């Protein structure tokens, strides 16, 4: 099975998981917006960072699901907050219809947060988000963690977490 890992990463956390996965699967590793580059592969693994319930760059896959109907599709996203089943469900439902979900296997990994590495546009968005949390009464542990991460970058990436994804891909072969 020819496998490719393609990713979009703003500050390096998704990149790290993509590199680990590609290395373990001896897969090609790409950063591209061109679907035609992916069509020669049997297994396509896409990774993008979590933005609210959106997955950065996911339109590359979403807009081409018909072309990819015979491929094995694996999508992963990385977020700063701890992994929760409810987030997995929300992200899946927000990005893919019930029918589309049958075509993909989905994983959420914990990434990290590094405000200083964000582009100007995302610094503005995330500053507004910080103000919103600051104004929230009775902050959740996740909100408190997020505020702390603005002051000091956090990295929760963990190679162990890719095991389940790797096993899924091995079983395709
Ligand atoms: C606009 C924006 C929205 C985000 N929303 C979330 C979120 O809803 N939940 C979460 O856990 N992390 C969120 N994050 C944090 C990123 O998902 C996290 O830093 C990710 O690991 C970054 O991966 P990257 O460096 O590959 O882009 C957000 C980051 C940005 C810039």
C-alpha cells in the first residue's frame, strides 16, 4: 500500500505528529494543496490543527471526497486542550456528514500552544479568544490551562499516542 502523510501546521505541533507517522509507516510526507499529488496513493493521512471545531486545511480532503472514494482516508487533528471524546464527536460532526464519516478514520491528538509562533492574523484571533476567556467567570481547568499557555508555550505532543493510528493503517495492508 502506498501511503502519504500530508499536513498543514501553523506552529509545528501537527508537523511533529505527521513526521512521526510518516517515519513509522515509511510513508511519503507532503505539504500541498494539490489533490492530484495525492491520487497515486492508496492510503492518505491528512493532519491539520484544530481551530474551534474546524480542522486547518481540511478542504483539501473535504472538497475532493468523490475523487478519493476508493482511498483509505485517515484524518487527524491536534489541539492544545486535553483530548476528550466529546471533542472528537463534535469535530467529526462539524466537518463530515454521517455518510462522509464512513469514508474516513479520525484521530485527535494533543498538540500544544505557542502564541509567539503564530502569524499576525492568528495572533489577533487568539488575543480576542484570550480576552473572552479572561472575562469568563468560573473558568474550567481547560480555560485556565489555555490562559497559562499564553504566557509560556506548552508542548503536549506524545509519540505514544500515534500507536492506534499506526495499527489501523497496518491492518489495511
Ligand atoms: C485560531 C485557533 C483556534 C484554536 N482553537 C482550538 C480549540 O478549539 N481547541 C484546542 O484544543 N486548541 C485550539 N487551538 C490550538 C491549536 O489547535 C494547537 O495549538 C495546535 O496543536 C497547533 O498545531 P500546529 O502548530 O500544527 O498548527 C487553536 C489555535 C488557533 C490558532
